C-alpha cells in the first residue's frame, strides 16, 4: 500500500475501483492508491433485475405475530444433521440441552412470556376465523401497544387479544362480528366488548363505522349466491344509507335483510333462517330489517 495520501497523488475523479483485484487505482499515474480491499458485495452474480431481487441476501421480514418479531433463531425438533442423517443418542441429548437453553433465552422477562402466550392465542383465533395475515399483524400491533401501556395487567390475555382482533377487523374492514370472535374464547362477549372499549379509549385507535356492505360478500359467498345477487344487495344497502335507514342498526342484520331481498328478486331464494345463521343474527332481526327496507325503499318483489 502506498504511503502517500490520496490527495497528493491523484484528483478524486481520476480514481477508479478494480473489483477483480480489490484495488483503488489512479487512471492518470497508474499508481495503486489502496489494495486488498475487502469485497462487501455478494458472492454470486446476477445479470437481470429479477435475478438480483431473487438472490438478495436479507433476512425474512419482521413478523409481528411472533413475540420477538422473528428475530431469534429456532432449533427444530427433527434431531437430524445438515444432510438429513439421524443424530446418535449422545449428540441428541446435547442438542436437547441446546434447545432448552435456546427457548429460555428467547423468553426472559414477564412481558416476553405475556407476548408469547398472546401471540399463540392470536394465531389460534385468527386461523379459526380464517383471517388474512394483514389483520393478524394489525391485531398484534394493537396488543403490543396495550402491553406497553399496562392495559393487560389484571385482565384476561384472551379477552384483550380477542378485542385487538375485533379492532383490527374493523380497521381493515374485514366483516367479523364481536359474537363470532368471542365464541372462540373462554371469555364471554361482554368481557371482550369491555376490553375493546378500553383499547379505543386508552390507545386512541381510530375505527371506522361498520358498513353493512362489508358483510355482503362474505354472507353471499357462504350461501353460494351469484355475484349479480351480491351486487344487487350492495345497491339496496347504498340506497338505504342515502335514505338514512342504516343509522343505529346492526350492519350484519341489514346486510342479511338486503341479501334476502336480492335473492328473492333474482330468484335465488334462501330462507330467513339460513341467512340469519350465516350472518350471526336472529330470524327476527332479518324479518324486521326486511320489512323496513321494502317499505321505506318501496321495493316490489314478484311471486313471494
């Protein structure tokens, strides 16, 4: 390496980097400014942007539904070496000891234990409800904020998790009722609703007003109705909203009634009982909302 400084040898715009040799070279004098440079780039080559993206060396994205966000390592339970051979008994006992200490290292504080239990519960409820990852991630963020503010202390973890999931569904406009979520927990609906109100008040979570149209696609799909019928139900609900008929009404009940009307009009008849069961409301609710809609919107249904 040259003892001379870069400024005394060559202007900066005349210095180039030779990646093959790992050297900085002056194009004017041919002198090597610096050599044996460590290559910080990847060990592979890529010739297209797609190849470069595919071979990018980065870790997996942060996962909010894991208590440590997926930053720690995990020793699996296969008891096999790198090429798939079974470990001998002595090595298996050693790996078992490593695994035990690795699990202990991941969960050190009471907050870690709380989050580990809560994230497992969130994953369980989310899978039972068939929720997308975006909803579970949002629910995990809401729960983490609740833990940071000390809102979980003295309350059931399961109830706060269920309330976080309901708030997340409302924010992302995934149609799930409080009753649907509460039925997969040991806590009752009243306790989950109390925790939900607490989250809204203490965390300032902004939740949009439930739109009955958000329930149409889900209810219609479960009933096997056509897209035309679901579109007609959404149009009926839009007219009801413009007429001020949706204020203060259960959105699931309104959606169920609109689907019942649309199914009758398109000759895809479903009983009020079928629709009520899928929507999670009572037959009385469907009947009452149905009467209100056809009377106020002056809807005529042929061959009832």
